[in-house]
């Protein structure tokens, strides 16, 4: 069966994305952009043009050839010119230097490195030639490439380990693995280790909310200049650590799946009214190359002066950049050729925060909403009806899961739909319930039911943000609904990193002790620790899970604020 021109255009768009972004596009974004052809991705996969797996659309060599553009022909010629060399190396288990590969291919080292990077992304090619089992990491001396080796290729070949099953299921999305903050409110030497799902508990005024506020502050600063008050909206509230200098220092360690982890550090000085970014650093936590074991500096800023680079370049030779003192340099990293920096900026600005939905009478969540293309649920839930309409029309699997979850959480629930209200572009969610002759709208639902519906719609969303910060989702929910919500959050954490603040013993009983973290105050400072690492806590019960975990929480042992028998 021949390709239609629309199908061919879809393949070309996939190729353009990988050339611009260094990775293949997400499946859901392709489906949204190419309606109705986006629904035929699996058919293109069965015909050998694409591989649709792990949440991404990957071109095959057959798909690359089918693009039939000058760009695809050049890529195809470049790839086919290197494949015999790679095949020879795979079979011979010999050793060859980078200049020898370039000489055999009749090309320069940088273009060879770029083609190898592209091949490393192509489905089947990477498994055949670039897995650690092939021995190519040892067969090719990449040290002579220097920093010409692009990030994709460098990380595939330098790390030397197969991705774990969990990395594959998470689609290699970025994750904060560790962070450190000094000088922000109650944080002074604050260190936290975060997982895919981290459920945070602790006494009132311990600093749990400060964690979310700090992450929101950094997300804002990655996309906007710092206002005079430094933290947007912070009027009349203490910003700096009491008794310390007017300076906030922070650092993140961010896992990039198979790519080498990076660290992001910065210092922001006061006083209020005159914020100054005095230092900023983005660096790899691994080696630049086989021959250079020093971390690679993607961004290095002192005051207004900033140097930036990307691994595809041989040296940190870009012209020095100057930025206003009230801006993080990361905010300006919009150049897609600065792959790591632009991706880091996009990642941080995409963090989302849900302090709790406004379900009061007459709140936006209860009113009709304008239709939106691929909407994300608003922090107050005000566009819930638009999100429901999108799930129902474009994501049948997510819609089916949403209804199934609500049937378990709310007895008597029979189904959902949406209807227009006032104009064709304005809709409202409709609720069907057993025993009622007429359907209800979102305006009629109880506070708990409406909250549960909003949390469920968020969790089944096919396009979750990379980091979700959720504050006290247990509010107004029945214990049965909390059981459902805990399971939904656990499943959603395979697609997004999720941080949850809670005070509910019943809610935490549905997680493992390894999911839990505690923030408490010690001598005026917030400290973070994992109960799973404290033997004195784990020794209180035979199995710290379920109701036993809830009892430890209620008694104070889980937070380390009271010892058994005190």
C-alpha cells in the first residue's frame, strides 16, 4: 500500500522534529498535530515506516527514505555511508579512531559525529549498533572527536549501561533527583532527595509549603525577569532565612534518563528592590569525553558575563553573553542549537502546581468553559469542562479510564459527557447518576465529587507536565476516593515526577514507606529525610505499610518527633 501525501507529510514532520530537537516527537503531540492521520500511527508502524513505542514516534530507515525530501536524502546518504563501517566494527570487534572513521567515510569529524547521533536515535539501528552489547563503546576511540560528539551519541556510548525498565517506561523524561537550598525562608542547608513519586509529610510550619513555593519561584524565574520583590507576589513576607545574608543559593541534580545527568546552580542576592543574579552554572555530572574526565560546562555566569556552549561544539568558544542582573541566564536559552540549555529551560518552566481546586459555589470550575486545543488543567480547575471535552473527543483510552476510576470512587456514578452551553464553543461537563431522572452538570456536584473528578482528569491526562506539585489532595474526599486517587497518582508517576503534600493518615496508608519523605524543623531550619532510611523508625513495626504506617504517622514516630513509649 503506497503512502498518501498526508502520511508522507507526517513522516517529514517527524524528521524535522528530530533534526531540530535531537529526539523524536511524543506520540500524543503528533496525533494532535496531524488529525485525523495521527490516528493511523499504528498503521504506519505496522507497515514499517515508524516505530511507535515508549510514548514516541521513531522513524525507521524505510520511513526516512519515504520522506522524499532533499533533507531526508542527505540524511539517508550520510547514514548509509556509515552503516558499512559500523557493521565492520561490530563483526570484527576491532578498534578504530574517530579520524579513521571520518577518513573512511570521506567526511569531517563533526559531520560524522552528527550522523552517528542521528543513527543512534533511529529505531532498530540503535539496538543493532549502539547498545553496550555490541562493544562499539570500546571499538571506537571517541576521544579524538572531543566535544564534537553530540549529547545523544555521547551518552549512549559513554554511559555503557542499558537503560533500566523504569527508565524506558518513563520515556527518559527529566527528573529532579536531588536539590539543595540555602537562604530561602526556613531553608538553610536544606537538602532533599526526590523520586518519581514523593509523598511529603510533616508538622505544620515545618516548611513543606516552602518547598513548593521555592520550586514555583525557580520555575517563574526561568521564564521571566525577577521582580523587585524577587519572588513574584511576595509582599510583606519574610523571603530570606532569618539571621542569614540576603542571598538565596540553590542547586539541582537532574537525571536525563540515558543521557548524562546535569546540575543547575545559581546565587541570587538581595536586597528587596534590587535583585541580582551573581552566579549561575549548568554542568554535566559525568565526563566530557573518554579523554577528558572534567564535567562539561554548558553555562557559566559570573555577574552580567555569561559563557554558554553545547556538546556538539569543540570548545566553549561562543561569544560572551551579557544579561541583566535581575534575570537568570537560563531564561534566555531559547536557541534550539543549545540543546541541553533550551531543554532545561523548557523543563523548568513546565513545572505545574496544584494548591487545591476552588470548588466554591459559582467558582469557574462549576461554570461553562471555552473549548481549547489540548488543554492542561488550570491550577484552580477552572477549565475542567474543556479538559473533559478534549479527553472525550481525542483520547478515548484516557476517557475510559476516567469513567472507570470514578465508578469505583463514587457509588451511583453512571457516566460523563459534555454539552454546549450558550454557544458552540462553550461547553460544560454533564454527570449521569443512578436514580436520577435528569442529568447533573458540574455546577450541581458536591465539593468532594468535583475535586475527585478534577484530580482524576489530571491523572489520566495524556500530556502531563514533567513535574507536578500537589498540595493536600485529600481535602473533601471520602476514604474510598482516596484509595482510588493514591493508585492514580502512582500510575501517573510513571509519566511525570509527582510531589504530594498531605496530612492524611488514611491517604499515606496507600503508599509504601519508600514513597514517603518528612520535612520538619530543627533549630529553626527545615530538614528533609526519608523514613525508609531510619532504622529506629522502621523497627517500630514488623511491616511499615498500610494501617501500621498510618499509626506511626499519627503517633509522631514516622516524622521522628516522638519516640515509642515517650
